[in-house]
């Protein structure tokens, strides 16, 4: 158990809908990262937050957004869903951005299925 | 971050050592080598990391060549539960910059009974 929690575990929805994925980082971790893993793309970085502020963006679509709250939990919002958004979404957390050996610990993921 | 090259698949007999190689010939001085594994759609699990010295923890050993252009992850006594995709990731340290991990295709390790 990495200490990172994600809810829900599974999510099934229809095209055009909007969903919210939630991540609670390990106690004391300030950075949260979101990754997407689809069958044809592998694990891809989406976005990073550090202590409530966006730090970096990866291959995140404009239909997707995220935020990190004062209690450090994070939410990933996916809107106008398409079939191709079906994937595993992982959250990872680490102690602090900029620390030399800043290890990321991953949650169990949310499996999103868009029908 | 430097690119890594790993064999797509490897087999290992249960109870034997599993040696997973990784090439990172363009690695630079401030880049660390990290290893993660992913067991069948679970979240990636951190294994070990190192800069230039060999490292060992309760899960594995990491051997980095003197020129740092390649490394080997060693699972000393592989079990069936070690069957997973193993990712070798090179990651730079840069203060204040993004710290995301860049995953390649990894090595599918299958531990055989």
C-alpha cells in the first residue's frame, strides 16, 4: 500500500458526460501528479500540482482540468468525454518538487470506461 | 531526460535471480536512474533509484556501470508475484522544474514456476 488513495476505483459513463476523479496524497506529500494509461499510449503524464499550484502540464487535453485543494487532495475533471478517453488514470504524490531524490508513489488508479 | 532502452520481455525461473538490463547511453551527470514496476494494471510501484553507486534495498539491487551508460536491476530470488512490467526511467534533477516521470515500454518479466 503506497498510501495514495484514489476514488472511485471504476467509473463507467457515456460519451459527452463529465466525471471527476479524486486523489488523496500520502500524508506530508505536497506534490500530486496525474498520469493516463491507455492501451495504445502507455503511461503518460498529464499534470502536476505542488502545494495548490499548477507546476507542469504534459499531454493534457483542454477538456481535462485539475486542481489541488488546501488539504492537498486533488481532483481531475474530464468533460465532453469521448470513447478514446477510456483508460486507467493514476495519481502519484511526492514530498516536494525540487528535492533531488523526489520519489513518486502511485495510487491504485481509476479505471474509466466511456461507452 | 535521457532515453532508455530495455528488452521487451524476459523470463526467469522462480527462485533464481532476475537481472533486468537498461541502456541509457545519453545520461548526463545530474540524472538519476529509477526503477518502477507495474503488476497487471495496478499502480506503478517504486523499486529503487541511484545516481552512480550501486544501491540495495529490501526489494532489489541496482548496479550502475562506471560510465553510467547502463544499469541492471537485480531481483535476487524471483517469485511468481514479481511477474510485472519493469520500467527503467532516467530523471534529471532541476530545482523548481517539473518532476514528472517519462515511462517507456518497459520489460515484461515473467517468472516461471
